C-alpha cells in the first residue's frame, strides 16, 4: 500500500516539501504583517487606499523587518561579548 | 495535494482576517440584520484589505529578494 | 498489538471521528464568538446580563455569520466574473 | 477517549478565556492580594461569561440548524 | 532502522520527555504572562524598570495565578453542589 | 535534540514578542528608515523586556515551588 521511492525521487520530494514549507512560512508572514499594518495604517474605508495609506503600509513592513534585524543583531553582539 | 492545501489554507486565512477586520470596521453595533450601508462598507473593506495584502506582499517579497541578492545564497 | 478492524468497523470509526471533528470545530467557533462579542457587548459586570447585552450578543453572532457569508459569496462572484 | 479529550479541551478553553477576560475586568491594578471586592467581581464575571457563552452557543447552533434545513443536508 | 529500547530505557525516556514537556509548558506560560503584564505595567521606556513597574509585574503574575485558582476552585464547588 | 529544540523555540518566542512590543512602542509612525531615536528606543525596550521577562520568570517559578512545597509533590 505504501509506494516505494527511489533515492532520486526522495531527494526531489524533500526539496519540493522544503520549498512548499518556505512558501507557507512566507504566506503566514504576509498575513501577520497585513494584520498589524492594517491596524496601524488604514483609517476610514474609502474607494481606494490613498497614497499615504499605501506608503504607510509599505514603510510599516520595511521598518518591522528592520526592527527584527536590529533585535537579532543586537542579541548576537551581546552574546559575543559574553 | 500539498500545493492545493497551501492555497486553500492561504485563502481561508485571508477570509478569516477580512471577516474579523471588516466586521470590526463596518458593523460596530450589530443590529437585527446587515443594513445596506453596512454591506456597502463590507464590500469596500474587502477590496481595501486585498489591496493592503497586495502592498504588503509586494514589499515583503522585494525585500526578501534584495536580501538574497546581497548575501549571495 | 494493533487491533484489526473490519471494513464496517472502519466506516463506523471514521464517521465517529468526523462527527467529533465537526463538534470540536463548532466548540472552537463558540469560544471565538464569545470572546469577540463579550468585548463588544458586555460592559460593567452586573448581577445578570441585562436584556440589551443579551440581545447584543445574539445579534453579534448572527451579524458576524452574515458577514462571513457575505464575504464568501462576494468572492465567489468575483471569481466567476474572471 | 476522543470524546473525553474534547470535553476536557472545551472546559480548559472556557477557563482560560474566563481567566483572561475576568482578570482584565476585575483586577485592573493588581495589588498584594486579591481584595474581597475583586473576588466578588470575579464570581459575578464568571457567571456572566458563562451566560454569554450560553447565549452565543444557542444562537450559533440555532443558526446552523436553520441553514442545514434550508440547504438540505 | 528503529532502535529497540529496553524497558528501563523506555521508562527513562518517557520520564525525560515528560520533564521536557513540563519545562516547555512553563516557558510558554512565562511568555504569556510577560506579554499580558508588560501591557499592564510598563509605560514609557526608561533606562531601567522602576521600582513600581517591577512591583506591578510581580503582582500581576501573582494575582493572575490567584485568579486562575479562584476560578478552578469555584467551578469545583459548583460541580459538587450539582 | 529535544532540549535544543526547546531552547530554540524559547529564544524565538522571546524575539517575536520583543519585536512586536518594541515596534509598537518605539516606531508608532514608520518612516523611510529607522531613525536613530527609534534605534535608541529599541535597544532600551529590548533591555526592559528582558528585565520584565526575568521578573515574571522569577515570580512564577517561586510560586510554583511554594505550591509544590505546600501540597507535597
């Protein structure tokens, strides 16, 4: 009942799954950022996102990622000083 | 199968988030039915949420690509 | 060590599990709705929920479900126009 | 076993939510002990939360039944 | 490919895993409490947590746990009266 | 392996929470770059968050030990 895979097929499969995992992780992040930045940037519901809302959304994602890098780098520094 | 599951989970999550965000914005005081003004607001809110999702998505993917380019790999 | 099931037993079992799954999903939804609508509807803690709080809770669940249907239907329409 | 797990998970989730909601409502400034006024508030809050849970539950299950009736099975 | 464990090893292993499980649960709780009590107790970011912020954090954890006990005990009482 | 996974999950969760809390506190209006004032705030906020984590941790573990002592094992 269980299909046997050749080694080549197994490598193929595990690469495929890794890829799909990375994609799933990216999509989860997009949902998280949209949630967070929507609350920060979008006010009254209009007929289109206005220029400043769009800019705010894009800055929000970029600065959130900068914050993430800043935190990880600073923790690395602290660890290296120990 | 895996690919289909992923697309489905993604769509489901988008619907759940829109539901929560747009209900909060458009139906602050739930009455005996959805009023037409509330429905108009929900339609617009859905479109705005998908726009926001696209902006966030574009920004994030660009950033990932830039970082991959900078650090090799 | 692993008990063998007849086909009939297997059908029975999988129907039971499906049912339990549906029940678990319904209970999760009830917790989510209570959380959301509690924040929207219940103010100062009194000796009983008053009439307007109860009505608000019930409307909150109904309109949330309407919103959900509205969203799914509208997405279907958009997809069919493509 | 499955059924017991379900009931347990359900009770646990109810307790967690009550804990969070009632702590927020009744203990806004945590002091050196739970004051008797805070305990009174917690008791009432628990009862109100269970009432709310019942209202939500009834409303949701009615709605599910109605929709099942309308759309066939 | 699967290593066989003696009974003693199995007991050892399951005790180890139980322990690690308990530790993981405690760490999850610490994250949850820090999240909740940070929002309640920490205002403007200074050069150190001041005395009252520290006291608030510690009281927040203690009272949250008291609340948890209070709830569980009261539910027990209600159940026993039935 | 299990022990390493646990430490890693713990560190990851701490980073995620700091990210969320400190971004909210220090970058209320995200601009075209992280300003130096925002970075200073982020550094301090990280230190405060870790202090808070330590206070919470100490309080909780003390409490667990006390309860274990009182109720036997």
